[in-house]
C-alpha cells in the first residue's frame, strides 16, 4: 500500500518523520506530495497529476500542510479527490477548518460552545466589536493563525488600532475575540481520529504569555478528560467532518468548556512526548483501514 503526504516539508519535520517510520514498519511505502512540485492537469478530458502514471497514484493521501495551505494545495487536493483517491481529511472539511471564523460559525450553529467573537474587515469596525464584547482585554487573530502566530492580546484602543492596521488583510478579515485570563484557565488539546479520542494533553502558557501552544513553550502534561470535554471535542470534529482533528478546548474558572479552534492537520510531537502514545501509528492504521474498507465495499 502506498500513502501520499501533501506537505512542503521533508522528514526533518517531526510529524513527517514519524509517519514515514511508522509506514515503513507497517509495510507501506510513503512519499511526499509537494504541491509546488506536482502539477494538476486536464488532458483529453482526463485528470492527471504530472509525474505520476495511473498505476503510481497513492492508495490514500493525507494532507498535512496546515493553516497556511494555499490554492496550489487545494487544487491538488481536489484533483486527488476527483480521481477517487481517499483523503484524510477531505477538501470540504479542510476548506471549513482552515478559516477560523468559518469553523466557529459551523460550531456555533451546531450548539457547540465557542468564545464570543466578532469578524471585522476594516479598522472602523474595531471599536464597535470591542463594545459588543464588553471592553478590553481582548484577542485579535488572523483567520489562519497557527502555533500562536497571528494571535495578539490587545489592552487598549491604541494597541487595537496598531494590531489591526499592521495585520489586517481586508480580503480575508480578522477576528476580535473574548479573552479568558490564563489564571484558573485550562488549555486542552484533544486528538481525534475516526471519531474517537486517541489522546489529550493540557498545555501551559509560558510565564507572562497568554498563549499555550506546545511549539511555543514545550510545556504540557497528560489529562483525564471529563465527559463534557469528550462530548464537545468529538462533536466539534464531527461537525467539521474531520476524520483527523486536533480540538483545542478552553475551560474557564467556572468550569465551562469552549472550543477555541479545530486543526485539520494537528502536530503530535507534544502529545507523543507527554502521553507516550504512538499517534503516528494510529494515523497510519486509520489510513490503511480506509483503503481496506473501500476494497471490501467494492467487492
């Protein structure tokens, strides 16, 4: 069995290296599909991927480019999906989850608790958003923020104007969001594969920082999820039609659970290190099961 990974990185990147090692252990071949090296084509009415013959196409493809995925990757993903190759995750779920406000819209419509958020696309909208959310401090973030980048704590009108003027892309917009103080707050990452929770960890912000992404501070520990955390995390992944998802939860000092964001291509270095779980194996096993189930259905 052959597994393709859509990525612009090689096996020096932790998730890629772990997936490649695990695929080899399972007797699978795995190769990188760089969207800038592979070209989608339509020739004589046939969909082709430049450089690959029909018999060389992968059996399953896992898009792993993350929040900054661009049109080159999306075009390639659609080409692969149209060719009938199973994707983990599919195009529709990627399009929804890559934009944080679109995903929050879907979650809220499904009665999943999210933080109060206002979408803006011009500087003049900042202060009305601040008033709607009850004043400072607040969070400003780009729609495709990742690993704590593109996320800003704003404490005043002056800071808000500076952040928005320097970071707002009017074509994409920006989020102004309710802020939960780190004191008494829990930041939890839940990893879901195939609708089931495979692991979870609690993240700790660095002293003096409000962000708790593992890539920023390398601080995390294993956590036993409550039934409510489990229910909300699984429902969030299902609502966005994600087969693999990293669901970020915030639990406030009153114990209320909110979904902060849902990542369609979550890293798992911290989760493996914290819990001892073999997340790479679970991902590869799931990819193998997709192809096996498809063959059984065809027979």
